[in-house]
């Protein structure tokens, strides 16, 4: 594996305003799917104390449900990724959003913690399948010149989903109770009808489609070095994102005594930063290169660590959280384009999503590790020490990695 920067010339004729109807609908559908999928995941983040009381368990058990969801995502990536490379992007995407929407609806009817935990594991399968299929569809539709920007737009669906979950926790929870948040999470099923009526099949997939599941798996096996690199990268990236997001609301409430309503407002603020960072750094990656832009984003995250973890006042913590997520999600905004450009043509629906979700599987204890470390180090130092180590590892992996910025998806690679 070489550390040399590998690029192809971006399509000079491409522009954001020049997206054709089908291309635009493909990006919108993928963005909406990832946004509402993230909403369905993050509602639990705002219900840790509520669900612990409802099911008569400790908060650590609810944190375990988050870990269980993350750990099941590779199953969905494998299943839906294989379907996407074998049968096209559209039908697996429709099946996926219907599946995870129905499971999310069922979570609202959970009578006890055991049933809830099983449902969150099943939900993880749906969440794991959505990103890989949606990202391949969106990146294959995007003009090369705007691939970095649209990568940031697509990935910004994740913090926007987080923001919507925070809004729902502030508006729906006090009036309708915790079950209403899961009922609202069933809405993504409507995206299936949008995909069915508006989104064309990927032209890139039609040109390089594999005639068998075996052919797809052989493409992955032949590119095992790339696959291994991407898995390591995604372990680090998932430790970074989930380690800075999932427990932060509980940190603000537990360590600083900030009321839940105010915490929801802070979460909305730092997710605005996440959206700005994802789109901004995604766009910059077209000029700076994927890896260089990611390293700059990680540098921002390190620089604001004192405010994020040790701010003495609410304003300091809020500003630190805003800038932290601008850096973290700035690096993440480049990931959809970066992974799809490195993936082999015959397995573009499978490999990016599978590597992403294997990274999630291995990184899934991150929340539990941070939560356990707080007893020894204090909440702020537990998060800061963990993330400093993660960012240092990320800088090494990214710095010695490779990229294929501007790769032409319509021309099959050797």
C-alpha cells in the first residue's frame, strides 16, 4: 500500500447546478435515507435516563443497547451490499428503508428491556445496510467535480438526523412520551416510494454489474489490502464520531448538571457545526486531496479539545462542542467519496459499507469504554484521553494511506 497521492482530473464540465433530474433524485434519496436512519439511532441517546427508569435497569444497560445496534450493522452491510452489487442500487435501498422503519416502529411498543434490546439489534441490521447502498448510489450519480461537496452533503445527513432527534426530544418527549419518538422514526418508509418513482438505476452499476455473488466476493478478496486499510480507517473514524457524540448529552447532564432541555439545544448547535464541517471539508477535499483535508479536520478537533471536555461554563462547552463536531464531521464528510473511489467497481455497493460497518463492530465498545473510564479519570478526562489517542492513530493511518480522488466510475478499472 502506497502513501503516494493518486488523483484523476475532475470533470471540468460538472457543476452542482448541472445535476440532471435522476442524479439529483439519487443524491436526495440517499441523503434522506441516511438522515432519518441517524434520527432513528440517536433518539436513544436522548432517552438514556428515561428508558432506564421505564425498564427498571441501569443506564449502562441502555448504553449497551447503543453498542448492540452498532455491533449488528456489519450484518446489514453484507446482506444489502451484496444485493446492491448483484441486483442494482434501487431495490435494495427501498427494501432497506422499509425494514428499518418497521423495526423502529416496533421499538415504540417494546414492553420490557429484553424485547427492546432485541429490536435494537434488528434495527442495527437495517442501519448497517443503508449507508453503503445509499453512498454508492449517490457517489455514482454525482459529477466528479462535485463529488467531494456532495459527499459532505450526503454525510451531513448523519448530524442532521442527530439534530432532528434532539428537536424531537425537546418537543415530542415532554408532551407525548418516549414512545412517540420511535413512532416518528417510522416515517422513513415513505422514502421507498420516492426512490421507486424518481430515482433511476445507477449507470455505473449497469456497466460493471457482476453476474454472480461469487464474482462480487472475488473482487473483494482480490482487493484485500484496500479492504484491510479501509476497515482500520473506519475503526478509527467510528471511535472518533461515536466517542464524541453519543455520551455527550449525558456528560453535560451528569458532570455539569445542565437541564435536559438545554442539553437538547446544545446538541442542535453542535450538529449545525457538524453539517457545516462536513460540507465544507468535503468541498475542500476536491482541491486539497481527500487525506490532506481529513488531517486538517482532525487538527481542528484536537485544537478545541480543552473547550469541548473542560469548559467551565455552558457557553464554553457549547462552542467547544460546535467546533469539535465541525472537525469530526468535517473528516467524515469526505468518507463517502473516499471509500467509493478506493473500492473495486464490481463491489462498490458492498465494500465501502462493509468496511464502514466492520469498523463500527470493532469500535462499538467505545461508548462503554468511555463510560467506564469516567469512574477513574472523571467524565471530561475519560472522553478527552480516549479521543486524543484515537486522533493520533487516525493521523498515522490517513497520512500513510492512499486515495483515488476523481476516479471515473463509468470506466471499469483494470
